[in-house]
C-alpha cells in the first residue's frame, strides 16, 4: 500500500526534510537536527505538520458519551478534553481529543494509524439506523470520518501565542488551555485550538487542505523574527517524552488499562462508558504494573522494548526512551510492579546486554516555566 502524503508534503521537500514512513504517511522526521528543532520549541517556536492525525465527527451525543471515557455533559461548547476510547476489557483502543462543537456534535482527533479502525469501532456502537435526526430537523450521519477534509498545523513554544495572535482576527490571549475558537489565521478560515503535544504553550490550527501550504509559508515568514523552525516527528517525540505524554502503540495499547498508564484522571467512572466495568474490576483487584519515569544514571540511551531489571530479575520493560535535550540526561518510561515504581528506587535497564543504572523519578520529567 502506497504511503499517503499530507497537503504539506511539497513544503517539506522544498525545505530539505528527511522524510520517513509513519503510520502509513510520508512525514518529515527532521529538517536540520532533532536537537535544534527540540530547542527551538522549548526556547522560541516550532511549526509542525500534524495533518496525518485523523478526525471523526460524532453527531449523536448519546453515542459520543457511550464511547468516550469523560463526562461530556460537563464539556462546554468551545472546549476540548483528553479522553480514552476503551474496549469491553478496559483496554485503550485510542487516546483522543474531544471537541464540543457549536452544532452539538463532538469532533474527535484520533491517532493517524487508528483513524479507520476507530471510525469502524465507533460506528459499530451506533444505534440502527446510522442516520439520526439533526438539530432543527432533517437527518445526518451519526458518525463521519472527516480526516481527509482537514489539515492540521501545530505552532508550539514560548513565542507561539504572540506569533499566531499577530496573524489572527481573534483575541487569543483570552483563549484558555483546552479551549478553541473559529476564526482566521493569515486570512485563512480555521479552528484555533490552544492544545499541543510538546509540554509548551501554543496552538493546533485546523484548516482546509487547500489553505495549508499558504498558511505554513506565512507562519514561517512571519515567525522568522521569533526564531521559528519547522520541526519533525523526531523532535515531537523527544518533546512529548520530556513532558511525560504517552504515545499510543508504545506506552499504551488495547491491552493497557488506563489506570496502569496513570490516566485515571481521564475517566469519569460514574458514567457508563464502554470498558468502565472492567476498569472498576481492575481497580478493585489491584494493579500488577504501573507506568513510571526512569532517569538514566550513565550515558546509556534506553529504547522501546529494553528490559528493566532489579538485580538479576526482569521486572519491567521500557515503553519510550530517548535523550533529554532539555534536562541533559537520558530518560524513559517503563511499566513496573507498583512496589518498585517508587521515586528514588534504583533499577537497571538492559541496554544490548549491558545493565545500565537507572533511578525511578516522578512524571512528567519536564514542566514549562510559568510566567512570573
């Protein structure tokens, strides 16, 4: 199967990006160096192509509440929530952002590799018929796969808000984290969402595919004085790891209970969402593993799949690991028995046959400085 291209593919090629195949998409891994792009986001502003992400529109509120782990009755129009889609066993089908739209629908941003399977799964939970009555009469599909209709750009870093504000017709200073507004950026109709996956402030901007290349170029031109850099998947991964943000497929999957992954705050257990009963049973029985942070005590770099050991005993596995360009040491997340997942515990990571010393630390590894 041929890998798909985002509407910004030609822009990446023009900038000399090193391209890679990710979840069926040809995406930029890096433009210059991952270190430089990482630091630009931490210290100035970075620009990401996120158009490989999927989007679903769920127009039936009862269906949305049934499949999403959060209490959507508390989600106000113009706001978003991070939530789980869970199977009947309580495993994580996907982690999503849920947007409450003005027309009463819910807009779900899903992971690139899960878009079609998420759509099929949500649709399979819909009542029959699949066409319901919309607000104001008429009929509409209960679940729509709209990912091919949208491009998505991420503008992240300390200078991101000022940059996008200069180009927008909206007062973005009043937009709180996990809120969004419909407006224009550089004359382009867009949904401007104060969200991100880097640990920094910034926006994720949805626009029509045809408008994405022009908006991309304008942001780079206007942001030149702000120190903007285009950033690829490599920097996105090191940034999210420092911020302790989970990556679907690495840190969680369909066999992972949200409680194990430290995502209990995404669960409204008073609501009857799919998977709730299994999650409650797991909580009652007690967890056998939990996700923890590790700081390497030497220069070894932990990678996904490396065993974690306590003496001669294998006690866990690294789910994500890399260099921390911000902190100056190497870090990882790993599933460990709860008794060993205590801050300060000394363990080892088997790095290609050599046990490297590590210490359990609290997540996240990095928190952005708050304005004074």
